[in-house]
C-alpha cells in the first residue's frame, strides 16, 4: 500500500480514479458556478483518506461525484476499474449499490424499521440474497458496531451515536470496496465520534475497505493515513 | 425482518403505511366511505331495477306475438284496373279480432330457438261477466294453464282457491270478485258481444298486484275461450318468455323476420320504465365516477405528502443502490394497498348500511321493499376498481419519488 496514494494520475487497479473531473452547476446560464476544477485523484484498496476544507469548498460535491450520486460535467471517473461515463441510470445504481457504502452527517435511518432491518435494507434491495444469509450478515455487522442488545429496536428508539453506528453497519452491508463518510462524526459528542472513527479504522484494516472521510476535525484527520484538502474546488494533498 | 420472504417493495410499502398510521387511517376511512357509497348505490339500484323488472314481468310475457295489423291498401293509380283515383282522406281500418296464422307450426319453430324458454298460446277477447244483477266488462284470457303459469306465475298469486283450470273453471281477480260479490265455487256467466254465453265456476281468486288487472282479467281454458269467442282452434296471441330478458327486443325483431306477426317485447311496451331505469343508471355512473375521483385525489394527495416527507429516506434508499423502478413500485404498491384496504372496509360498511336499510324499508306485510343483490361480482369488481384507482392515483407521486435525485434529496 503506498504511503499516500492521492496521486494526480490514474493508478492501475485503483478503487477510485478521477482524471480531470470538473463539476459545473447551471452551465450556460447566468448563475453558472464551477464547483470543482480539474480534479485528478486515485484511491487504492485499503486507503483511509481524510478530506478537509472550508465549508463550500466542494468537499461534499466531490464525495457525491465519487459516490455516483451526481455526474461530473467533464473528466473521467472510474470506480473499481469501471468507467462511469456513459453508464445508464440503472447501471450507475447497481454499481453504487454493490461497490459503494455511504455514511452521512445525519444517519438517515428509516424510522419504520428496526436496527437489523435497516442494515438488511441494501441486501433486500439488491435481491438474490438468501434470507438467512442476509440476516446473518446484518446481525454480524450489528455485533461489530456493538449494538447486539439493540438489534430489534426501532431506529428512533436509539441514541444519536447508536443510530450513526447502525448507519455505518448499513453502509457496509454489501461489503463495498469504497466507504464514503461525509462528516459522520459532525453531529456526535467527542466520545461517540471517537467510537465511530475507531469502527471506520477497524473495518478499513480488517476488511480492506477504502475509506474517504470528510471531516472538519483536524485531530481525526491527522489519524487518517492520508489527507487531501479541497480549497475553492481544487485539490491539494496535505 | 419478519416478512423478508416478501419482495423488497412490499416490505417497504407496508412499513411506510404502518409508520404513517394516522395518515393511513384517515385516507383508509375516506376511501372506505367512498367505496361504501358506491356499493350502497350499486346494490340498491340493481335491487330496484331487478325488483321493477320482476314486478313488470311477473304479470306479462317477455314478448307478445300478435297477428299483423290490418292496414288500408291504396290502389296504385298507375294500375290500369284502378281507373280514376281521388283520395282526400285515407282512414285506418278498424282492427277486427284476428288470429295467428298457422300458430302451431310457429310454436314449434319458436321452441326450436335456443333463446326461447316458454311459448304459450292465448285466445283473448272482451266479454261481460255477470252474476245476478252485477256485471262487469272483462278480458277473457284463454290459456293452457301449465304453459301459461310458467310465464305469469299465476299459481303464486292465488289468494283463495287454486290455480287449476279444467272444464268450466274460471280464475278471477280480487277486485272483480268483490265487484261481482263472488267467492270460490260461485257461478259466473260470461257473455261475449255476439250474445253467446257460458257459465263458469270460480276456482281461484288471484291478486296480480294491480287493481286494473285484478278487475279485468279472467282466466279460463284455451278451449273454453275459443268456444266463447267463436274461434275454434285459433289463437289471438302467443306469449313468449326468453332466457335473457334484456335480449327480448332483439329476439322479437328476429321473430318478425321469419313469421308474419307483430312482436312486441316488454322493453318496447315498457319504454317509460326503461327510460327511468336508464336515468337511474346514468346518475349511478356519474356518482360512482365522482366518488372514485374524490377517492383517487385523496390517495394521490396523501402519497404526494408522503413523498415530500420521505424524500431523505428515498434519497438514502437510492444511494444504497435501490433502483428508480423499485422506488416507483414502493409508492404504486402503497396506492394499490390503500385502494384495496379501503375497498374491503368500504364493502363491509356498504353491506352493513344496505342490510340496515333493508331492515328499515319494509312492505306492510313485513317483506323487504326491495330485494338486494349482494353478489360476489359486485365485491370483486369493487376490490379491483379500488385497487386500480389507488394504483392510478399513486402514479404521479410514485414517478415523483422515483425521479428524486438522491444527492438533492440527501442535501435537502
């Protein structure tokens, strides 16, 4: 594993590879705004990279592009070696569902479901998983985030830190190659934030999951293996 | 997940409905009331229609075949035999009593038609019923009892005596019996205009549910009527019942194509009744349409609100790899489930209201005023219509949910 795999050029076998990516909103209109400028970046399997930068610098946009929630205005974006330009909506959805996990600042758990059910959700949506296997995997993940006793509690019966841990377990349900964490500790007290960060590290080490971790917390960023800064839509390595 | 054997869409749709319990209950109540109105109206109007038809057809045949009308023929002025023709006024000829030509072979032809259930020959004409000093103008109806009772079911309308006709037996209506002051086994003299008369014994007194018919109709055997009317072996009409009463007019028209008769179906002779039925049916369709529309708008509005409320959840589902089609199906299913659930509840409420209405609306003799028709078809069609309405109403909200951009939804 390279010391810092944030490289300006494409890297063979990279989990994420961006080349000359730009994002322009409202292109061709008076309100046109270029949020990202010529971003090139490669993340390898097992990388744990912090993304820092002031608010409005384009961190979340970068994360949404890498997470295939949005499409670049220009440039190439490959996930696990698959060029995403030209993929259909359904192909993008499948790629996202199978290769990428998300954790956001807010947990976005579905309140009508229990912790276990929320974790099973991506597997249910993907279909084809035997019921017992789904349940077993979800149960194992819940145990990993140390919520075994709360497995059958509805999402709204859990504390903020517990909900975020369920969200992390859900993000890992499909055993993704890439985990995108958009300020997952932003709403948590320092103890819960540390717990979440420790879990991220554990999955990164144990499963080899590539983690891209957006944070304003310099202390947590310093504990990541590599760091990039986004300033005015441009990338600088830290 | 207890229902994980179900497809993803079902699980999410049912949980979303269960989570918004109050919202779901209110819209279910709205749908149920709308469906109950539809069920109530439909069953009541079907019952009323069937009741009317039953009443109308219990005293008359579905089709009456009569001899062709006598018409005035104008000689063709171009015919050299006509000579000079000067026509100022052409009068319609008086209609003498006529007979159906070759009626027995016509009966055989009619019986061979699969649409025809019963054919009954009738010899009828006017007469005077006399008992002592009392007399009344009546219509003689000479019939073959076994055949004719299958058409008008007189045997079920006998209030005193029996519906048997042999030899010199006579069946008269309650009003005529009262006017003449006769009862069972009393003698009544029937005299036709030509002066010929026969004496009959009252065997039964009937009530056709119509004062005019009870006053005027007297039933006797076909042979006695033919003898009184001096039409030995002939009949003045053929009464026909068909398998499908709604097809009576079409069958009547078919008969006139191969037989030289006038064929009057009950549909033609009860045109006003049919107009009333048609008006009711139109009103019912309009009510059903607007109630259905209100239900559909109710479901749509609830689902639109649900989409807005759940946009973040939808966004995260999409981010987790749930496809647009799956999101679409989640909301379509919610609409269909609401429609089906509301329809089931509505059918129960509608049935309850109908039974209550039936128990309150009674004839003086305690029998229900209207026989209700609560059949499986009505309920199944209501369930199907309710589900389809729900499905249709959910299309717009479902498309809206499916088109939600996950990034925008999560940021919102």
